[in-house]
């Protein structure tokens, strides 16, 4: 009986990890799953009643990062250490890119383009962070790219718009 409950709990946790790790299924997109995941993350952020400078948004990023290490790690295997269906890293990385920018269509579009471009280019040390094991490696490069994006967009905003 206890073994059955334990097996059921493990199965439920694996399904939860899959659901979160795949960005609520957006990572199953047959074309550009990372872009699909980033787009879903942007839509979620647009509809959340949280400004990009709120403690709740910062908390969402921290919790999302920690949860992402576990969830994307459930999708990784020795054969595929960073599966394309693991897109929760894109969610959190995009949200980091949105830190402190106005929650307006132009800025959110710029955040999306900036994040996706940097995620493809992976400037140093982001590419190097991919070599970390499991979910940490999956998450770390996108967090770094998100930080780069936030710095670039906020610098542009301060230089050109304030």
C-alpha cells in the first residue's frame, strides 16, 4: 500500500515537472519551441497585474528559477541534456528581460526580440553556463541572457527616453 502511494506520488511529481518544464506544453511546438515558450511567457506576463518593478514580480522570477531547475531537470537525460521541449528557462529568462521596463506593447516587443536574439547568440558567459549539469545548466544560460537583455533595454530607456 505504502509503495503504491509512493509510486503514485512520484508519477504525479514527474507529470508536474513535465508540465512546468515544457512551459505548460508550449515546448511541444513542432517549430521553434523556444520562441513559442517565450511568446507564451510574454502573454502570461502581459495579463498578470504585476509591474516589472514589483516585489511580487521579483519573487515570481526567483521562485520560477528554483522551480525551473527542478522541472527542466526532470526532462533532461544523458542522451539529451537540454531537450528542446524544456522551455521553462525561456519563461524565466524573458521575465528577467522585462525587469524595470514599462509594461507597454513597444517595450514588451523589444524585450521579446532582444531576449530571443541573445538566447540564440548566447554571448559569454551564457554559452558556458549550458555546461552545468541538469536543470541548472538548462536554466542558467537563459537567466544570464535575461540579465543581459534587461541591462540593454533599461540602458536604452535611460539614454534615449528619460
